[in-house]
């Protein structure tokens, strides 16, 4: 479902170019989950952003299903993202002026793929049925993240990218949200790539990949197994 | 504001046409002679044209303001040095808006309209002028004779003082043409009809009508950008009346011909929508002896038509006056001799072809 | 699909923040309203003159007339016609018919050049139809309103000046004008055989130099139609109005810009979310553009409606001003062309783009990954403020340069624009510097926080404060000019109106009769007859005023400059007093010689004095009465001043009215003349006042909108202070105090700018536009009043947000800590 081939990216800094990713390759099949681990600055977020097509790599290729994300312009990447990729952020990133229902259906609507039955089921499963008319500022953090997960899954994506989805939540809430997300990912049969600090969260996923200084840290991975 | 000026200019001209229609191009008593709504009065209020009235000169060269319409009308068929035929027209119409003639100055009820035109085989250019009476912009004075509108003049030259019309100088100019001709009468004035009382139609329309058909003309004519020395014959018509055309009179055809043997002919026909056309004519012998032609003495028949200004117009005619042994065809010098003026009509030189050939002018209205 | 839901998400922001939406709409609507109102007034007035000018002129025709002005014999018309010139005579003048004076335009419909002249009289069956004028009875064409005033319905006959005329209604004619046949005009104006000018098609194809030979040097082709003078004079008034409209528009744009900028900053996070969900940057920018177009359309339409309302309310005043001040035939009616609507909406769209363009450009180029910083725009903006201060300095210097060396009205307004724009750009920097200075001096922690916080909040308020400052300065400047003008004008009237009673005796016979009877009237100590003649000097219309040599004038006639024994020179026919504006236009001063046309040759006159002649569009030249009668015997007589003992004024007035031999003679006492003049003056500046008030109102709305949107965003700044033990009440008061302090600072800044504006208006614009200089008066009382007004507006604007702050539940303040971001 997701194939990443020798992805590299560096940014210009006042001290010269800084390499953030250096030839990272990975693959996540349909229905599989991969935890992306590593310290801050190891390149997790950058990898996620490149996979999502929010930015373009210097080298390497990204395939979502049979479609290549790399090599497209902004509009092309946006279209592919809209159609196939659901994103979940640490800070939820809901549209403050839209209701829960509208936020949840938002990306599916953008892609022209709103499925009322599925959306209603998601709402039910996420325990948001009583909150559909509320606005994000009226929700707790856990509730907001559940809406964000719903938004990512409402379009039945091929790939879900999650960037520290429980980072802003307390432990209990984080546990609940994590469980819900994994269940729903399994139900939809999409691939999940999740960046996280938390070993506990990572442990719940099928596979793990550790990044260090922009490269895959094989030793750390063996240690983690 | 500007965008509509074209249309408005047109309506203004059309309105002027209404004012002046009864004088316009009229050999008869005027198309639409009811005049402009509210301006014209019934013909009864104007002076009537009656038989037995004797014309007196030079008094009758001057305007007759009590009559509704009047004109001083000169046509000249000329040849340039190469022998090519060309023509010039100079006309001043007077139209009274009320029978009392109005008052002094701007209160005058007289309206004047001038037409001038020049014709060659390849061009025809016409222009018009309008003026109020009473202030001197246009008028006619008998002694010395002078008829004018703006800078167009038909007048006794300074070296020939006196009241008569024996010698005249005729000038007009506009964009596209100019002429300056000296006219010298080679014969007497001709009274048409019954000593100048000319009956136009069986219904009683009549005018006072006399001519000077014997002018030798000489001078200069500019047309198509070329000024040339010209000479030939000119014909002056003087006519005044008060009665309009009937609604069923659709137009008229008028010929003034100068034959090579020195004879002159005037033929005039009013066409009726129904019934027989009205006809008058005068046969003028080279010595000036004139004879009014009877109704059945002449025959006019169109033989060739052309589209002129969108109208099918008979530009070729067969004329026959058996009593005078006259049989001829006329051909126009320029079939497109259309005076595209506020009051529009066909007026141009013609060649007379036949045993007794010559030149002349043809006027046609109402086609 | 993508576009539709993107737009829906963007628009949802406004549903959640109706106040912000209202501010944006109000800004656009107010900007459009004031601008379009001014434009509507200008268009209506201009249309009136155009109709008056185009009546017998305009681009399609040229005029031929006496270079020195005045009527001539119609024989010259005939002479030119007979020389082949396609001219048509026109006689124009004013005639009193019944109660009122009408402009009479006599034309000759048969020769009138087609296409130009009467084409402007109206669309429907205009007098293109000569019968309308030439029928019996003769026709009189006028607008339906004019006919109503005449008392005749369309098609009805009426009596005028001993003639029977038939009324014919024509829309599109100039107001208060009767178009008649020239013969009728000659009778109504009692000018047999007279012609004012000849009109000819512009392309008459004749050499104008022939005219001199043909007319014996009497006629020449005029460079511009006489109405051009009118256009020049009224232009300045319109330029004033337009400048006002533009200023109001700019103030409105400040509001729109503030609202759009704020909304954009608040939606940065939303934009990033949209991008994350797969909205291309271009689609987001297009959606923002579409959103803006919706606002521009809604705000624009509302503004146009409002503008129409304002214009309709002000139109009669403007028309009255123009009529009074310039004698311009303006009608008080608004007739709005589609062009007005289009241009108004166009301005709104352009303005909205200007206000929001930078935001949209940023959205289109927004990197999807930069961290969202919702409060970034509140932060210092030090760099921008510095750049603005730099630009402001440049503009102010440019303004000073233009003031020193510029010439003409356009330069004057360019100077004003530079001054205002420079001041507007300098305002944030000045306020920031003031607050920094205050912060450095403050000792107590709360005070330090207050200063620093005020400075940090300046970014969000600076636009609104700038708008308030501009509005205040404009009010101060225009107020100073108007009040100063009025004071000067009143003083001048007191001096100039030296006689106690003014009498007009129409016609030579009545004037003679009055002159004979006047000395015997009760209480009259002196009779001061005057005569006037209209001449042209260097193409300018000039009124030659003949005054009798009398102690009254020597003592009272106001003079700006004079030679010794000036009045002796005037009485001797050697000298003349010139009005200030005439001297300026002719570029002459004391001792120079001007040559007036006399009946028997030129009449050289030395300039021996300059007098103020406020409000007179024509030049005025005062000469001795006897020399005038000698040189120009046709000078019109009929106006008299009477010196009367004050207590006998009423008796004298009654005696004039009662004497049957003096029927038709009109007398008015000095007080009434003053009342009329001042009434006219006040009417003229009523428009200015109204626009001033509106501008201040708009600035108030700007402030209100900015404060309202800011208050919600300021919670994170206030919460920590509250947590440190400052009560909500105290916080609210501090907030209020902060706004008031800023408003006060703005008022302080506005005073010098207003004074500069007053100086510019009085010393530069006025002199260029009207030709007279006024003493510059400054009115601190007025400033204080305006400053109080500004504080009041600020207090009103701040009250709402502050009250809300005082009532904010502690839970919401706590929430700031719960969701720190």
C-alpha cells in the first residue's frame, strides 16, 4: 500500500544545508501498521510530511498504492492526498468554525466521496453521536482527536499517517484513542504509518522502524525487538 | 449625448423636409403639401392662382409671399473643352409657413431652401441650404435682380445693371463641386399655359409659370476635383402657386429640352395612382413662338429602368410629339443623378437622340 | 467539489464571527457609500453643466463671438452666412418672468448645426423638430420642473414678457432654462437684432483668420465655449468633493483591511488543515478570492444604496451651493447612470483587493508546513513600522517640496495627498515610540506591563487608530478653513456693505426715475448710484463696477493693498481697483496697467488697489462712475446704495415700496443682504460638514471593529495578569484606559496635522482654486471639541469589549492555561 524508496531531504540553514532524511526506504502493506520511532530531530515528521506530499523530497520516490506521490506538483500531490491519504496530527487540526459532523465529513467531501452510512458508523464507533452539532472548542482533547481520526478514515483512505496522535492527551485517553484508531484501521484495511515517541504506543503496532539522524537505525531496531 | 447625434440629425432633417416639402423639388404644388403639422394652413388662405392674371416684369421676378410656394430654378446642360457633357443645377425655393407672410425680421413666415448640384458622366454631387426669411440670409430682390441663400447667388452682374433677367451670374459651391456661370439670354421669356396660367391637373391645380429657356451659359465647373471651362445651354423656370398635390398624385416627370435646331420643349406629367396621368407641355420655336401642347398631343413612355438609391427609376424615355414631327429617345448622362437631400429626387442632364437631337434636363419624383 | 467545500469551510469562519463579518462589510460598505455619494453628487452637478454647456456648444461645435464679450448685431451673422460660413446665431441672457429669473437661450433652429447643438436637449423627439420652436404660438422648451415653475403644462400656452408661448417639456435640458427661437429671445431679453454668439460645426472647414476681415475685426472664434469658465470654477469645488470622497474611501479601506487581515491571521491554521486534507494552494487562494468577491459584492451593493441615500440627502445643498457660489445651473436631482453603479462597484472590488490582496497572495504561497502562529500579527511588527516611518518621512518631505515649488490645483492636491498619506504612515511609528518611551519610564510592574502590552497591541489597532487620526485631522483642517473663511467673510461683508439700503431699479427708465426721486426719500443722507458693464480681459469675464466718489467708500471699502490717493485715481478715471482673484489671474499688481475696452478705443487703467471679493467667480474691477459713463455709455445702471440713518431704514424702505412711481424697484436692507450671503455661504459648506461628520463616523466604526475583534484574542495576554491577582474589574478598567490613552495620543497627533491641513487648504488650495487668500485662523476650542469627540467615539467603541472582559467567567480565563497555544 505504501512504498518509500531511498527518500532524502535536506533543508537550507544559515550554517549550510542540513540533511534531515538520508536514503530511507520502507514499505507498509494493506492492513499493516508501522510505528516510526526516533528522537526529536531524527526525521520522523519530515518523512511523514514527504509521504503525505506536503513537501517534495530531494531524492527518492513515494508510492501510495499504484500512484506515485513524488514527481507531482503541489496540486497533483494535494489531489492524491485528498483521495488516498488520511492525516492525524498531535494538535488535532480541526477547522474551528465547522461542527463535529462537518469536520468529520470534510475530507471525504473534498474528495467527492462522502458515504453517509460509513460516516454515521464512524461517528457511532468513535462515540461522537451525541456531539455532532458541537464546535471543536467545546470538546475535550480526546474528543477532538477522535473527530480527527474520523476525518482521516471517512474517505476510506489507502493510507493513514499519524504524527504523535496521542502526544497531547493524558494516558487514559491516549489508550482509548489508540485502541479506537487501530480497530478502525484494521476494519478499513488501510495501511497505517505512525510517528511516535511512545514505546507503549509503538508496541501496539505491527512493525517498528527507528530513525536516527535521518537514517534507519538497524541496531536500535534489533534492540527494540 | 453624442452617440445619438446621427439619428437626431436625421430626424431634424426629416422635420425640415416636412416644413419645406411643399416647396421641395416641386414642379407641382408640392408633395405632402399639407405642410408640417400645425404650421401649414389650408390652401384657401393663401393667394389663389387664377386664369386671366397678367404677369408683369420685373415685378414678377420678385417673390410672391402671399403664395405658399415659389422657386427660381436653373438647369444647365454644358460641355467642357473636350466636348464631354456635364450639368449644373441651381435652385432657390421659397415656402410660406402662413398666408399672411408673417412679420418683420425673425417673425417672417418665409422659409428658404437652396439646392445646387453638378453632374458628370461619372459623378453627381448635390447640396442644400436652409434659411429663415426676414433677416437677409436668403431672399430675392428684383432690381437689380438678385436671388441668394448664404453664398449661393443668382444675380445680375455688376456690369449689367437693371431689373431684368437677360444676363445673370450663377454661383454655388459645396464640398465636391463648385460652379460659376455667366448666363446670357438669346431669346424672350416664355409664358406657359394661358399667358403664364399653367393648369397642372384636371382637378384645378395650377401655377403661374414662366421660363427663360434661351440662356447661353459659359463659365467654370468643378467636379471630381477637376475645374473645367464649360459652355452650353441653361434654362430658368419661375413658378409660384398655393395648391398641394392630391393624395393620389404619386409624383411627376419633367423635361426641359434644347434641340440642335434651336427649338425648346417643356414636357410635364403628373402620375396618378388611379386613372389617367395629367399632362402639360410647351413647344417653343427657335424664334420664341410658344404653343401649349394639348393633352393628347404628346406621349411619354419609359423604356429603360435602373435602380437608383434603392428605387426602380425610369432613366430612359421615348418622347413623341407627332404634331411637331418630334420623335426621340432620351438617355441620362449619369443614371445615378439622385439628389440625396432632405427632399430627395432625380435631377440630371439627358441626351436627346433621334432625328431632332439635343440635350436637356430630366426631373423625376415619387419613384 | 474541492472548491465548493473549501469555500464553505472558509465562509464558516464568518458565521462563527459575525462581528468580524460585520466589520468587513461595514468597512467596504462605508467606503463605497461615501465614495459613491460624492461621485453621484459630482455626476449630477456635472451633468447639469454639461447639459448647459452642450446646449449650444460642446465638442461638436465652436463659438464665434466678440473676443471682449457682449452682444453684437445679427447683421454679422448674415455677413458670415453670405460668405459661406455655416454659422447659426444664439442669443443668451437672463430675463425676469414673473417671480423668477430664467436663463433664456434663443436659437435659430433652421441653421443650427445638426448633431451637436440641440442633440443634447434630450432623447425623445427633442427640439430637433424645428416646429417645436417655430410653430404659432412660438415654442418654449424647458424641463418639466422648469415648466412647473413657469406655471405651464406641456403643450399649454403661457404669457411671458408680453408674448404668448407654447410650453414644450424636454427632459435633459439645463435647469431654469427656457430654449426659444432667437426672435422670441430678442423680445424677452429686449435686445432686438442682438446675437451673443454664433455656433458652427467644429469642422466648418473655414480658416478662422478670415473672420477678422469679414467682420471688421469684431468677431473671432473662441478657443473654448464661455461655459468653460464655469467648468474651471466649479472644478475646484468638485475636486474638493472628490478628495473628500477618496479620503473617506481610504478610511473605509482601512477598516476592510483590518478585518480581512485579522480574519486571514485567524484562519492560518484552517488554511493549513485544508492543505493537509488535500486542498491545493491554488484552490485555497481562489476560494479566498471568491469569498472576497462575495463580500465586495454584498458590501458594495449596500454601500451603493447607502451612498445614494447620502447623495440624495446632500444633493439639494450641493446644487444650491453651486448655484449660489458660481451661478452654475445645477439641478438638485440625482439621475444615476449605470456607469455610476459600475464604477462604484468597481471601486469596491478594487478596494477589497487592495485590502485583502496581500493576504490572498500569502495564502497562495503559504507553505503547508510552517507552524501556525495565530497571534503573530500582534507581535511588534517592528520592521514594518520602521519601513513605514521611512516611507512617511519621504512623503512628508515630498509634500513640503511640492508646497514650496508646486503650482496649480493638481499640485496642491498632490501636496495634500502626500501630507495625509505620510502622516497616516507615520502614526503607528509615532504611537509606538511614545509607548516605548512610556514603558522605559514606568516603575511599577503593572504600569510597565500596561505600556508594553499597549505597544504589543498596537499592531492590531494601528489601522483603526490611523483612520481615526486622519478623520480627526481632516475635521480640524476643514473646520479651521470653513470657520476662518466664515469669520473673514462676515468681517468683509460688514465693511463692504457700507450702505444701509441696496436698491435695484430694472431698466434705464426706472433707474432714472429712482435716481431723481431718491434724495427726497425720508432719511436718505446720500445716494450712491453704480453702473456695471461686462467685459473680457485676456479672455476672462470681468465685471466693471462704476462707483461714485464718496466718503463712504473711502472709509469703508475693504482693500488688501493700495497706492496712496487710490480713490482719487479711481475718480479721475486713471486708476482701478482689482479684485484679488482677478489680479491673480491677470498676474498684475499695484502700478501695473490693464486696458479695458472703451466705446471709443482702449481705456488704460493703473492698478491702484486690490480688494477682496469672496465668492465671485467673475473678476471685478472698480472704476469711477463718471469715467465709466464716459468710456462705456452702455454700462448698465440700476443698482444704488442709500446711506440712511439706522433708525430711518424701515421708513425709507416703506416709502420706496409705497411710491407708485417706483413700481418694480426692489429694495433690500443691509441686514437682509448679509443674511442672504451668509445663508448662501453656510449652504455651500453644509456638504463639507456633512461629509466631515460621516468620515469621523466611519473612523469610529473602524475603531469599534478593531477593538471588538481584538478583545477575544487578547484573553491569553490578560489571563496571566489575572492569575497574578489583578481583578477582572481592574483589568477591564486598564483595558479601557489603554484604549482611551491611545485615542488621546491620536488626537494629539491629529492637531498638528489638522493645522497643517488647514494651512494647506487656506494658503494653497484656496488660492489656486478660488483665487483669494484668507487669513489663517486657528481655533483651539474647535480642536478641543473634536478631541473630546474622538475620545467619545473611542470610549463608545471600547465600552463593549471592556464590559465583556469584566464579565468573562473565570473558567474561560482558566481555559487559556488548559489549552496553552
